[in-house]
C-alpha cells in the first residue's frame, strides 16, 4: 500500500466517520497496484440480468422467400432441398426486449443447443443513436396519409435508454454487451454500428467488456452526395462507425474479403511469396531455376473505409433511423 500523508489520513477518517464515500482519488491512492482504466457512471452496477423467459412461436416460414421456386438459392445449411428448416434455433427473428432475449438465450435451454452447434460466431448490433424521442412517421394508405405515433413500448424504451442522459445509455449498452460477450463463441466476433452521438461511449464500453487487446478495427461508413450546407459552420457530418472486436484475438474466425479491380488498366504485377517457418518471414517464391514467380493482381483486399451513396428522398420511408 502506498504511503499517505498525515493530511490524507485525517481526511479519510473524517469521511469514514461521516459515513460518506471516499473521493475517487483514494481509489488509486489506497489501491495503487490496480491503476486500470475504468468507465464509471452514476448507478454503475455489476448485476447482470439472468431472467429466463419461454419463447413462443408466432409465425413460421419454412421456405426461403423467392419470386419463383427455381430461383431459390441454397442458404448454407439452414434448409434442406425442400426448403424446410433443419435446425431448431437458427434462422429466427425474435421479437421482444433484447436484454430479456439475450438473458434467456444465455441462461435458458437454447444455450445447450447453440453450444452443440459450435456457439454463436457473429453478432452485429445497431443500438440507438439518440436521434430524438419522436418516433412518429407518416404512412400513406391509398390516397390518404396517416401519422403513426410512438407506442407505449417505444416510449418506455426511450425513457429507459435516454431518461437520465448518458448515464442511462451507458448502463443500457454495458449490460447488453456483457450478455453478448458471454454468448459469443471463443472464435466469435462482434460488430457495433454507431455514429458521432454515442461512438465515444460505446468504444469505452467495448474496451471494458471485451478488452482493449481484442479491438480489431474501426470501419468508417462515408455517405456521399449528402447535399450542401452553406450556412453550417462545420464540415459535412456524413460518416458513421462500426467497431469490430474479437472474443479472443488471434483465435477468431476471419475470412479475407477482396474487391475486383474494375479498370484493367490498373492491374499490376506482383511477386508470389511463401512463408518461411525457420526465418518467420515471407520469401519470394522461385521456380527450379531460381526465377522469381509473378502473378497479375486483379483484386485488392478491402480496407476499413466504406463509401455508400446517401439516401435520396425517393428512397426514404420516413423512419428516423433508416439505413441504406
């Protein structure tokens, strides 16, 4: 334990006698060996939901949707040749509070089925960005337009998420991230979509839940042709972020993604390489006569910058968080 000055000792005694919590600085003075970065907010708790609720089937669609039967494409191994679902827990759209769903998946009977199939390999989430409490939208039916008002579930969800500002949002996302982490297989990954409103909070929460060392990438989505903002005293605000974390870095599944080079004039020639186990380096591949082997590069490995055309008026349906 680090040495404290006489003044610091007296201050600690006064706080204890008054039954008041010690100032944050004493967390580090009294416990000097645990100087870790930690995300702290009002009401932070380590209590995680462990409720198990039964799932009820509302609707079942056995055949993959297609315009014509001959257009049905195989969807990996979710369906047999007749279009009937093979597994009991896959290919489900589950309606409800995602915290209760995650808790039920983690602690309920489906967990054993999921683990038998190798566990959950991939999670993608798109949490709320705090775009405002008004989730009203106009719906056209025939020649008339009706305004759909937020229902009670939407109002409760917004109140619980943003009712206390950043504190309630961080508490909401933190608990769910822990549940998702515990559900992920050891070789799984998670992608979290966010924007400038909450990306700082989410990045810190992800670092704490999954670990800084398991951070893989920050992918940036850039929306082009968003229109002019001549009177705005700032740059265009037309990017969003996807944070990518592995459950266990180095053990995670990774499939290389390549894009073809559309312009043949941009093709280039590169030398082939082979990994040398003894030196731990990649050596140029040579033929029996010692000549370096070359190949034509017609594709490139994608980077973390994704460019997408912005939603135009004719593509917008009126939902405030609509994605491309």
